[in-house]
C-alpha cells in the first residue's frame, strides 16, 4: 500500500521521492489505517524502489 501509493505520487504527480513517500504516509494515515498494515511489510520494497530509481537515474545521467 505505502509503496504503491508513493510510487504513483512520484510518477503521476511528479513529486520528489521524499515528498511522494511522505504524502503517501499522510494519505494512508488519513484513511485511518494502522501503520503496521502498510509500513512493516513494505520495508523491502522501499530499498528495491530506491535502488531502481538510483540505477535508472545514473543510467540517464541525472546524477
């Protein structure tokens, strides 16, 4: 949930990764979802997305 929401915000709303992540956290909290439902199970996805982003950014010469 967390990563899907933050990834959509990053791609569709053109937010930076930290902004998208925080906006997704806020959105899920506003839906009154317990953070353990969406945060703990998605920790490994955070590292995967970050690694993918860094790899693509490097390949495109953004960094």
